[in-house]
C-alpha cells in the first residue's frame, strides 16, 4: 500500500510539473531540458528519506510513465528514468554506509522536530541534485553544460524547499488525522 501511495504522490507531482509548471516556465525563460522549479525532486527526496528502498520502484515507474506520456526528448527513456531514480538514492547509500546500516534503509529522524527533518531533507536534496546535474548534463549534450547544471541544481533545490515547506506546514494535521483513523 505504501508503494502505491508513493507512486500516486509522485505521479501527481509529475502531472503538476508537466502540465502547469513547465508551460508557465516556458513563457518566462527559454525552453530547456531542466526546470528552474522542479517539484518532483522534493517529493522524491522526502520519499527516500522517510521510506528508503520502498521508494525505489514507485519513483522509477512514475518517471518512466511520465517520460512516455509526455514524450520527453531524451536519448533513452529508460536510462533517464533510471538516472532520475538513482540520484536520490546516492546520498541515502552514502549516509547509511557511514552509519554501518543497511544501504537502502530509511534515514533515522532522531526526534519529531521540524528542524531535524528540514536539515536531513535539504542535505539529501543538495547531494542528489549535484549528482542529478552531473549525470543529466552528460545525457543532454545539446545545451551549454554550465547553464544546464545551474538549472538542474536550482530547480531541484527550489522544488525541494517548496514541497518541504508544504509538508512542514501540514505535518501536524496529517499526523493527527492518521491517529484518528487508526483508533
């Protein structure tokens, strides 16, 4: 059930990205293979931090489906979906390797404080956006690498900040709603 929920959440984020944000962005800046505001990255990072390996299949399938539906111009749809999936797992693997924990385990949130979650998600988002920019600039060689990397980094971080802010604003309400349903 968790994987279906994660798939649906990311799919909704991808629909918003492709049907709302990309068209609005195309009016303001020249078209590119990277966005200045990429909401799905924030969703993926939070999914990976909180659920670990359980997010692998939902992230990959949602990206693969999105790339097919919107006919994303890429050398290889499967390769691009794989790269979009694996870049968010790189920080998770590094962090867990250093803790001597299972590599794809969710990251430990020491307490329920919003500050801890905020810091961990931002750290994972930053490292994964670095790898995302690096790997995607290797795939898209028709644009200037510096500008493309900047757009990937900016879009990933702004998208993460947006989703994280929304999550932190509604976190208390979601937790209380879940407790009511479970009792």
